[in-house]
C-alpha cells in the first residue's frame, strides 16, 4: 500500500516534470519582457503605467516650480545649483567640491565655488550609469554598472581627471536595478546595493542584497540578503547600525506591497525577497511553501510604490534639536500606481524602545498627476542645511532653517 | 522567395489588410505590406507630443535646413541607411544628439555636426522633427519575412517600449516605416555591442537574435506603416 502510494507520487512528479519541459518547448523564443514590465499580470497588459523617463536636458533654475514645495515652519527651499542633467547621489570632496552622479546621462559633475559663485563642471562623461559616489583620502569613488572605480587626487584635477583605477568588479551581466548607491560604513568599508535584475524573479545568488568591500576592493562580503532594490542607506549616528530602504515589487496593486525601511544590526539577515513582501505577505508565486516568519521583517512600511531613495540621518546643528539623529527619506515615485503618491521627504524618529515615528517633512512635489519635482538624494551642507538632488530637473535644492 | 513593393492601396488591399491586421486571419501571400487604413482604425492612442520646455519649433525648422541633405524634407529621408526623423519622439532625437555630442554615439557625418550644437539647438530640432508627419520609406519588403517578424517582435516585447504601433514614445525610437538599411545596421550593432545604447536595454535584447531573426524583424518593421495619430507621442 505504502509502495503504491509513493509510486503514485513519483508518477505525478514525473508527469509534472514532463509538462514543464513541454511548456518550455512550446514557448521557445519567448523572451522575458523588459525588466520593469516583468511580473505584470495579463489583465494589466495594456496598462499605461511605465517608469518616468529622464528628460534629455536639465531644467533651468528659473523654470523649476520650487515654490510648490511645502515645508515645516521656519524652513525654506531654493535652487542651489542647476544644469546637471539627471543629478543623483552627491559626495563632498575634502576641499569643498560637491560631486554629483547620474544614471542615463552617464556624467559626473563637480560643483565648485569660484570666487563666491557656484560653477558646475562636467568632469566625467560616457560612464555606465554612474549613480553612486563616495569620497575618501583625495579619491572619488564612482559605482558604475560593471565596476567600482576611483579617481585619485581628483580635486586638483577637475579639468583633466586622471585615468580611473578599478577597485572592484561587480558580478557581471545584470544591469537592471544595478545602478548603485555608495555609503561609507563605520567600519571604513564601502557599502552598496546589487539589486534583483527584474521586477519579481528568483534572483541570481549574487544579487538582491546589500554588500560591502574594503576601500581597496578586497574583503567583499554580503551584508543583507533578500533585498529587492535598495537605493539608499545610512548608519545610525549613535548605534552605528545599518539602516537601508528598499523598493517593493511592481504590478501587484496600487497599495501593495509597501516600500520598506530595514534595520540590519548584524550581517547575514534575509529580508524576504522574492518570497515575502513587506514582512507579512507571501509572494503569490515565489511565496508558495514559504512563510514570512522565516525572514527579518522591515522596520517600517513606507507606502506603496513611493520609491524611497535618499536615506540620511541628520547630525547637523542648523535644524531644530528634535531633528537631530532623525532619518530623512526622499521619495521620487510613484510610477506603478494609478494615482500618484510619494514625491516628498519623510522623517523617521527612531527613539530607543519606541515604535518609529514616520512624518512628512517636505511635500507638494506633485499635484494629482502633475509632477513638479522628484526628491532624489540627500547630502548635508557643512552649515547643517540639506542639499536635495532632483534627477528629473537636473538640479540641487538647498533646504535651510532659520528661527 | 517572392518580393513585393510597398505601394498605394486599392480596395483589394484594404480587404486583405482588414483580414490580416484586424481579424488576425492568415495572410494571403500576394499582398503588399502597407496597413495604413487598418492601423489608423485600430489606433486609439491619443498622445501628447512631449518636448523639452522652451523648445522653439519654428527655430527648429530653420536649423533643420542643415540636416535636409541627408534627412530629407520634413525629416523624411530617402537615402538608404539614413533614418527618417519625422515623427520621432522629441526626447529620442534630443537624447541621440546629446550622445553624439558626448561621443557615446559615433558617426562620420553626425559626430562633427553634433559637436557644435547647443542644448537649445537640440531641443528645437527634436521638437520640429517630432511634429513632422512620417512617411513610409520606399523599400522592397519580403512578405514572408515580414509575417515571420511580427510574432517575433511580439515575443521580444518590442511594443512595451516602442508602443503598440512601434511609433515610439518619450526616449524610445519610432520603428514603424523606418529605413530598412538603418534598422538592419542598428540591430546588428546592438547584437555586436557596438551601437550606442541609452540604458543597455537594446543591447540585452539583441543578444538572443540570429541574423535570420534580425532580417525578419527589419522586414516587419520597415514595412509597418507609421500612424500619424500617435506620431511623436509619449502615450503614457
């Protein structure tokens, strides 16, 4: 009896395998759709939703509707620098140069102070999505799709940058979700994302994580697993622990899943992708036979499709004291949602022993379907004010506080 | 292998076109590939022409006189190997000019020309061409190959970015009715990883294509009639 039953099971498995091979055979030649469209259910095949394209040129400062941005009392915003097409992550040089990365523009810019006037120079061109930047010991580190490179003694050679040296070569072949952020850890290591090369899929072992290397490219380590697409990270000013954001999957509904904020107090945690979304809901396909309890839950749900990106703790002295050590999260979405949401900056108050407090800091970057600005990355001015890049207008804004 | 010329339509063609393109019935062998009427009927896209802020179409018309010897009157080129720019989405033309100027896309004629263009020149030219009506290029289309190219284009999801009628949108090019030799050159270039690529998507897609696939796709695309209703639109 037992034998008969197990034979039956084996037969069923064999039949299923046969059907699987046949189905592969019949779909021969069928290519996966573009990564952003992958995972879209058939009933949404004609959805007009698509990622917002980067315009070919930056918007001149005078044409950016910056007055639409609403801030708490005492705060003001102005265009700090413009003319940097597709501006993304920023990094300060030690001599006061602000470096600015891009994605499809392929450029790296330098903003320098020239006798009291800000000047924008295009210092690098034609790179593969040089989104992530970091600076240390005179060298500019640039994360492109294929590798992490550095330009030594860059600030003395802005008009004629030296040839780069390759610090680390990323796992090959994947482009989608592999434009990167860079962040220095308290351990002196450089942290970056290697996103899932798809909307929803079983990612290669090398992808869907946050990882780190030493500044010389040695000592590669995975830090966090099961991370679909992290675009920003920072370390708590007091505990020195890693916090990072991640973008949830698309095409699963206007309000599901949430994009997320994660806390990784130790390395090696798995945050659920592609099995479990937002810590509590298994994926309809990849979640079968898995449980969300296997994975580290997010610290906070940030809203669906809002596309968190710039993620930085405030350590300056200009903003009122209640902002000190608060996490600021810039949100440049949504696109995969029938009614837009996001397009704002939020703060997260992480007081020990209390649930995180999630509050609006800046909003007004969209009215209905009209987008006025796209908050992208955050950097801090030496005086404690905020610099905010906008990769749609190709500009950097300054947000200041005055009592 | 029979070859047919894209030509004006008669009533018989109209019927054939409706049979094939609307009802998706098997295509009779002896027809030309010019489904203008049917595509106009099934095209329901109402799209806006998105141009860079401040672009001056009239200035673009004047500046485009320098491009006329190669790209033709109103951006409809006649030289094989040279793309028609009429009805190209403005973002597309603008990005390509930027890439020529930056050296990320290279061409013996275009590179020296683009070096001297300002951002405003590019915006004006792109806006002007986006507003021009694209015309199908005179070319011999192999009907058998075109028929084979259509499902291939579907399985490759070309329409996801290039639009259901392959008219392009935003930063993505119009393919419908584009020059045969130009399409061939670009697809072969993507496959060989020698053609400029804004975001890496086309290089990735082209890796799986055989020369046979490329031929079939190009016969299908060059023979597909451009639909002015969505010309230059962003459709999103």
